[in-house]
C-alpha cells in the first residue's frame, strides 16, 4: 500500500492515477490518517448494443394516462 499526504497527491495526481489503474493500492492521508483510497471504476464487461432489447419490452397503451384512483392527489 502506498500512502501519500494531500499535498503530495495534488502535485503527483497523474502518477497516483496510473498506480491505481495498475492495481496498486493508493491511499491519500491527512496528518498521517488515511482519508481516501483511489480505485479504478469498473467498466462494463460487454459493450452495449443499441436496440438489443427490441421486441422484449412492452408498454401499455394507457401508459401516459393518470389512473382514476390517483387523480385526487393531483388537485
């Protein structure tokens, strides 16, 4: 685990991001007390394909209509 104080983190942010992306644990601390851990954001396993759910989604014909028993709440 690599620990850096806030001032070091500010001046070496690009390097710390590279380390985190390589899988190294990077911790930013203040007064030698750990505050945050830099970790990479998980990326989706598969690329999304537009239209891949075509034919699987159904919407009721009255989708945009307000239900009768709910109209009293809109007054």
